[in-house]
C-alpha cells in the first residue's frame, strides 16, 4: 500500500439545499472488509463497471480529490422514508436494492463528485452496534482496488422536522382508524 496515496483523499460535502461545505472524516478499511457480502472478484468487476452516478434527485453531494483518472466505486444504505424513519435492523436490509450506489471517475486533477440521497443508519450484531450514516468508497486503479474508505456523513439538519412529520402522519392514521371503529360501533348499536 502506498502511504503517499493514503494522504491524497480529501472529501467535503454539503446538503443539496445548503451552500456551506463540511469537511468529512473517513477511515481506511482493509480490502477484506470492504464489502462483506461480495467476493473480491465481484469488487474487481465493479471497478471496471460502466455504471455512472447521475441521479434525478439527490440530498447530499460529496466532493473529493484523489489520484487522477481513477474510478471511484461507492455505495451507501438506502435512504430513510416516512414509512420507515428508524435505523435499519441489519446490514442486509439497509443495503437491499439501494439506490445509493454507482461509479464516478476522477478527472485529470483527481477531482470527483458523488450525489446521493442521505442514507439511513443501521445496526449490526442483532441491534448491539449502531452504525451512523456513512458512504463506502473504493478507489480503483484500472480494474483493481487501490484503497477503501468509509466516509462519515454529518447529522442531517432536518431530522427533527422529519420526525415531526412522521408523528403527525401516524396521528392522522390513528385518528382515521379510531373514527372508523367508532363509526362501526355506533352503527352496530342501531
């Protein structure tokens, strides 16, 4: 592993509706731990993938700098939804059919941009270990893995708004169900 390369990754990020950039922290992950459910051959295949990242909508943008002309494979957990605002129960559920994946290529200066929907958190070890929202990144040199990273994402600023909307929606659903059974009970008395 080239130590000069390890110091080359620089990442910042911002929410789509905010112009201020956050410096993002990352950890280096060993090749054997990069994708628990995929084989090394599959990862090498993904490094040669033509798939690109051009989502129609996105919530978070990651700007990075690495070595020039490298493919960057990335994946993150599925985004949280109004119907499921809680962390996913396990890794498999979090990443099942995720839309937060793709491959981008760094330009001649090593710059790249990744656009994703903000991923949800999840648990490991039967709910014992909480994994905060993050982005997994593999930098490829040709068809081979050069380095793996886990980039920690900042807290989402509108989490309280999301939770408030979730509570309101559940209250409305509860009132509809209560009204239905109250109506049925009154109708049965007649």
